[in-house]
C-alpha cells in the first residue's frame, strides 16, 4: 500500500491526478433520484469494448478474401480453441448492442433529455446509433455466407432508388456491379478500420458533451419542474446528489453485469439464435436462398420498402423519419420534460413504437 | 472483553479481499480461453513423414519443402544418395539458398556456407544444419 501511495504521490506532483480523480469520481455528484435507465450508456461502453476486443481477436484468424473468408470463419468456429466463443460473443454482442441502443434512445426521448442544452449530446448519440447500424451491416458481409451475401445484395440495392445517380451509387458501394470480392474488401476496411476510428471520435465527443453539460434530473416525482435553461453556459450541478464513485458506479456495474450475464447466457445456451441455416452455407452468387430476410433490427426498413409503391418513396419515408428524429431537439423546444405533461409527444412516442414493432413483425411474417 | 464484533475497516478489508478473489477467479476464467485461442496450433510435435516424389530431386539439385511447419530442403548429393536438412540457418534463422554450381548452401543474410551434408564450411553459423532421416519407398522420398 505504501508503494502505491508513493507512486500516486509521484504522479500527483506532476499531473495533479488526485484532483482529477476527486472532481470526476467522489466529487462528481449525480441527481439523487437517478434511475436505472441512466446506466445504459455505461452498458453500451462495456459492450462496445467487448466488440472491439473480440473483433481484434477474430482478425487473428479471419481472411478477408472471397475464396477464403467462409472457410476461415468455419475454422474459427470448429477448429480454433474457443474460437466459437469469441465469434459468438461478437455476433450476439452486436445484436444486444442494437437492443440496448434502442432502449437508451427511447429512454432519452421519454425523459426529454435531448432538450436544450443537450442538443449536441443527442446529435452525437444519434450519429453513434446510425454508425452502429452501419457497423452491423458491414460486419454482416464478412463471414461470406449465403445469408451475408444476399442480405448485403438487398441492402446495397436499395441505394439504386436514388434518382439519376442510383445505379452508379450501387456500383460504388459494392466496388463492382454486383456483390463480389471488391465488396468484401471495402466492407472489411470500413468495418475494421474506418468506422471504428470514426466511432471512437464520436464516442469521445458524446462523453465530453455528457460530462460538460452535467447529468439531467429525472423528470419524475412531485419535485420535478421544467428546467429553466439560461442563455449562458451552465454546468448542471446537484449539490445534494450522490457521488459518481462509489455510490453510482456500483449501481452501474450491477446493470453492466446483468447485461453481460445475458450475453454470456445466449452465447452458451442459444448460440444459434442469430445463426439461421443460410448463415452456415458459403456464398453462392448464382443461387438466392428462399425467403431471405434482414436482421431483426432492419425488418422495419425492409417492410417499409415493400409497402410503398416505389423504392424511392420507401427510402424517402425512412430518410424523413430519421431526419425528423435527428432534428427533434430543434423542433421540440419547450422546457417541459415531464412525460405526462407532454400529451402530444407521449402519444406520438407510443404510436412510433407501435409502428416500429408493427412493421418489424409484418416484415418478419411477410 | 472481546465482543467478536468487526469494525468498519475490518469489514471493508474483508469485502475488498472477497472482491479481489472473485475478480482474480473471473480473470483466470477469461484468460484461459484467450490463451488457448491465441496459442499456435498444429505443425509442432507431429511425427508424420513427408513424402516427396523422387523425380522432384534430380542429381545435384535441391528441393525446398515444408517440414512440419518449418522450411527444409532435400538434395541428391550423389546418384541415389539423398540428404534432408533444415533450411534454417543456425546463425540468425534466415533461409539458406542452394548454389548449384558450387554445390553448397549459402545464407544470404551473413554469408554463412554449408556443405550438402549440412556441415559449416565458412561464416558465422555456430552449428551445422539439422538433418532428417530420408528413405526411398515406392518411387517416393519419405522424410522424418
């Protein structure tokens, strides 16, 4: 313990570490009634860290070439010791991340935490949500199975609906007129280098926004009032709050462990949950499997494209909905954050969730 | 009189020790699959013979091949007399080249020279090239 103290003293003299730790851990106070939904950011950080680590490990054996990719994934699953564990954790982890991202987004919406002065936190978070979906899409092709090949064919084909440049855009995305070795090369580079770098930068900015603006008070209970936001910058302080460490960290850690337990449980007891039979066949560019469907989190988009008479209208509807969501803090500018004092928002919120669920179920059954 | 009650510092120490123990256990559980995943597989320890067609090794020529994950070379030094050697220079691990006209091996890294039998002729290599057993069977050379 004395050595640790000496080492700490050494750093403290040079960098003032104790002051940094104090102001960001014990001295950083959070609202007293902070609830479980506030932990989802920490859960996502833990899950993304796991994705980065398992992704790096998969790179040790994965071969990004059209004639070798499927065999290399088969080898990871069947021949490399614990390869199945690393790959299944990566695959199940990506699905759980999307589910937690959705919960995080919905909770922020419900509690009105996107409102002024947190517009930039919302925008960066929404960017991270979309980037995560793109990471899922680019990673989906890499095993080079029938499922990944044809799901990517359908997904990239949607870009063809853009007027005038559609066909060129599809060819550019794929690196060739149809999905092939060129697509694998560029999706691999995007999935393992370009998007993760962009992602790290955006996460850094998101966390900076969270820390700088301060944690918002949950808009529940008799004492909850609309937040009065001034015209100058003000960090939201909570003088009667609870310390971030250890009080809140312990709660966060419990939620993180709960989600990780779920991830491990699916990985061990239901590893085939996200592995339909088409994912076990190597890609065949001349045979489209019957009833090819995207992953569950893209089913709503898949069904939207099907119900509109033209692909362009379907794409425009999706783009419109996403733009509306991204710009929400600039459209919904009232200071009221209590959900039950915002009946119009609450109605649209409920209908939006029902629409998303309905389209997804319809897409799954159609 | 000792009441057997523990003070807050003892309780804290106990909890920290328990936490450290559980953490160490979980860490070990996570590290073992990681080690097994990254540990080299196959290649080492196998005793299977490697078969090379006789026609691949004409008189005075060398044939390089993979011997259980390591580069090796076969030479027909005299009519019907074959030698199998490791192709890894004993100096710093570069792969030796066969110089047909001079009938010796040359290491391109630091100029070490080896006889067709593997013995050191010149240069810094401290030991001869490792040799393997070769037998001729049914038109094939079996190494190992």
